[in-house]
C-alpha cells in the first residue's frame, strides 16, 4: 500500500515536470514567433533570445547530471540540440542570422514530444 502511493506520487511528479517543461518551451516558441514578426534586432528579439538561452542552458545542465533518468543516447541528442540552439541564438544576437524559424521548428518538435 505504501509503495503504491509512493509510485503514484513519483508518476505525478514526472507528469508535473513534463507539463512545466512543455509550458516553458511553449513560452519560448511564442517569444521567438513575436521576434520573427519584427524587423531587425528588436526588443522582442532580445527577449526571445535571452529567454530561450536561459531555458536551454538549464536543460543542458539538467541533462548532464548523472542522476537524470533519460537514457544516455536521448540525453546526448538533447544536449546536441541544445548546443545548436545556443549557437543559433548567438548568431542572431550578433546579427549574423535571423533564423528564428529554425529554432521555432526544433523547439516545437521537442515540446510536442513531451505530450
């Protein structure tokens, strides 16, 4: 009985975490979409880049923790994706790119994989 209740709590914790990650990625997508609509390096672009970088830096930090429950291959793939997104946001920040759509597309795939 006690272990059953603990298992329910653990399952609930995972569901809550996935939902929170989904919300964070959804917010990143919304900010990137708003930035894409603006001309040049706008206030929206700065906000989208800053937020998206914070999200992916945190995800990468979490994925590097040995206790992370994802399998090694998935963790490595997500870290690679995160590094790519960080590189793309840096190119946008430096005004060497305006590839908001690429970041939106990849982030959408990751977000939708959480549901």
